[in-house]
C-alpha cells in the first residue's frame, strides 16, 4: 500500500541520522534528602505545549528533530535522577508519592536571532496515595548558546542548549524548596491517633461537699 509522500517524509525526517539527536542527562541530578526515606513513582508525563510537531526543535535548513518525544525524554530523565538516589518506586503501590508531570515547553524559545534560547518548563503534581491529597510544583530551566554557521555545529549547539535547560529544570524540581514544602505538607500519617479528649471537669456546684458527706455518714 502506497503512502502519501508528504506523510511519509514527515515520519522519516525525525529519525534520519544527522537531522535528529538524543537529549539525555549526562550526570543525574541528585534529589534532596527528606526526613525519612521516600519513594516516588512517575505516573505519567503529559504534553500540554500545544505544539503540533513537538519533536521539531529547529525549522531552518530542513529542520532538526529530537529522536523521541519531549514527554518520553522528560520521563526518562526524571526516572534516571530518582533511581540514582534509590528514590524511584518500582510500581505505584509501593510509592510514598505519585508524580504526574505536565509539560508546557521543551526545546527552543524565541530569540534575537544571534543566540539559541533553550527552555524547559513543566509542572509536577505530587500526590500522597494514602490521603489522596496533592499539591502542584512548577519548575523550569533555561540555557543560552550561540548561533553557528555549519549545520553540524548548529545541531551540536541546539542539543547542548536543550540538555542544559533540561538539567536545570530537573534540578529546580528535585532540589527546590517547593518540592520540599509540598512533601512536608503531604507526608502525614493516615492513621495517626487523635489526641485523647480529656474528661470534662465536674462543675464545682455538682461536687459533694464535705458537710453533705458527713451528714450521710451520720444518717442525718
């Protein structure tokens, strides 16, 4: 069965050798430590950028593409960082917290034409599965790289720029005050015993007087 030529070329270009590249975390971002060992599970990464071609990061000269979707790259990077600190849960049932990430920007933002502005922006919803309570933590990362002349150098600069912005966003999330505050607020024991209520004091008017007690004893 023959495919439409335009459709076929769109499917092939993102994966064709020199025109695509891999974004990865060279050195995992080490998450901050908490008051007790915690495990996180990444439920999903949802692309909310509204970009019809999320893998296309540079349009001129035939285009430069990511070899995976931004959602896949974000999930892999986040899980790598959590795993490096033994904080990645194998499944959601064994997790202390669930993470759902909403991706708003991944790639290059508008520039003056003389530089590449890498930008990664997302929000992570942190949920305690035991209490069903959640909080949202926003994070972003940026980076600037110079424009190159040769396409091979352009691709190299774009790749390094996005990788730095991505690492910056992950660092902003995993080592940031917002995540720490959200964990403190949500990490509450479900079955914590309530403070026992004290028995109400007997009003002074209802307390038997010493005189009354003596009267009973004397049979008066």
